[in-house]
C-alpha cells in the first residue's frame, strides 16, 4: 500500500483564521480523498480531490469553506477557512492504492479556540 | 439514505476468546466490504476486505459476507489485549460509507 504523510500533525488555531493541511503520497495515485472525524464519531467524506480539475464535494461541504488543491498525482492540500470551534476535528487524507483499497494518512488534529 | 450499521459497543471479551463484530448495510447493490481498525488517537488501518459471499481468512482474522442477508462480520480468534480498538465497517457504494464503529476491549 502507499505511504501517506500529512502536515501538520496537529495545530491549535484561533477562530476566523485558516489552516492548510498537506497530504503527500509516495506513489502516483488517481483517487485522493479528504475526510473529517469529529470526536467520538465515524468518518465523514468532505470531498474527492481530482487532479487537474475542481474537487467534488459531498453534501454539506462547500468549496469556499474547504478549498482543495491537487496539483499532481502525489500531492493535495485541504484548507479549512474562516475557522470556528465547530471545525475542531481530525482531518484525514486517504488514497486508493491499489484500486478499491483505501488507505488513510496519519491525520491532522485541529483545535480551534 | 444508504446506511451502514454497527453496534457501538463496547464489546468486552476475555483474552484468548473469539471476538465477533457485526455490520449490516442497506444497499443491495454493494460489492465491496472493508474492515478498518482504529486505535485511540490513530488513523484507521485497513485490515480486511471481502467481495464474495462466504469467509475470507487472514491470520487470526476472518471476514464473513452474506449478501442475501446484507451483513458482513469480522471474527478475531485468540483475541489479544492489543486487539483493543474501534473496528469500522465500510461498504463501497461508489464512495466508501462507514459505520459508526464498534469499540472492542480485550481483557487480560
């Protein structure tokens, strides 16, 4: 399976600011995803990061709040914009490699004060 | 609404016993089924996947799939305290749909 890294691993941010989370994969992958896991909850898909085109967002998530970049087949960023305490969560990057097998990065633990 | 249902637990079993984790899903057209293990403070780790009806064994883990009854289960034989974690069932319905997870506690 692919090796996935994320930066930062954790951060504490003030409300109203933005944080960009980076996801790096050690091999080229077609499918990259961003998830959120709130405390004590399961995983919620935010969006699918598409290389060379706009991300595909799930219901309840919008590009203005969670802009995503995917400049190549090994890298993606997720920005959490204009943060509020409700955005405190773990954000996870995920890839399909090989096809149909989905693996997760180590996650970014975000606390908004 | 496509759903994946799991008992939240906690499920407590003694060391050496068989732990049985169950999951039901709503979409009859689902073809791929996955089990993830998530230790506290860590990200989910893929441990098993199954596509066909029946059993699939990998070491101490056995995944069981029954498409007619729309359930998938995970058996952990000879449970160890290191198996204590939350186990997430996921079903592919285009995208992966995750259950809420079952917390397993293996007592020494």
